[in-house]
């Protein structure tokens, strides 16, 4: 017999979409750079459907491209975001989005604990936060 955890009441609506800013940005055909976007929480279907994709079956690392194409809801002024957009991101932006996906889906927020490499002091940063020098 499986026991369930007691229900937890939360204040306000559940947050299901998180904004981000890419380190470099997606460059479209006209040369416009798109950096600000949003990603929604993944559903079970989002994680299962790409497993049937031929590209993923032939090349398992392609899973993250297809998955991110499903959960990124907005990127700059692009009319739509799909796996074709994701596969043309710079590697640093793809790595950022993979980390961002893991953070919001595992933790439910965009904060991460980090340590200063110089003094080893630990502090918290918001992965979706502003660019350096901005507040």
C-alpha cells in the first residue's frame, strides 16, 4: 500500500512559466539577436513524445533540442520557437537552457547556490535574473 504525502497549501497561483535571458542570443535570418524568452514547466508528455522522434532515436543527445523546442514559449520577437530554432542556438545558450530546464523542473524556481572562486563564500543567484551590473 502506497502512502501519499499530505496536501500542501500554497499561497497564490502556481508559477508555471519562467523568464530567462540567453548569454549570447539567437540570431535570426535578418541578423536580429533574440535574448529574452520564457520557458514553461515540462509535462510528462513533453518528456515522452520526443522519445518517439526519429532524430532522437538515431542520436539520443538530440533529445534536449526537441524537448526545449516544446517548452520554450517565447524568444525575443520570434513568432514561434521550435526545435529548428533551438538547434541553431550557440552552444553556450543551449547549455544555459539545459541547466535552466533542470533548475525549474527539479526545483520549481530559478535560484541556485554558488560559491565565489576567489574567497569560497557561498551565495544565491537567480539564473533568470538580470545581466551583470543591472538590478
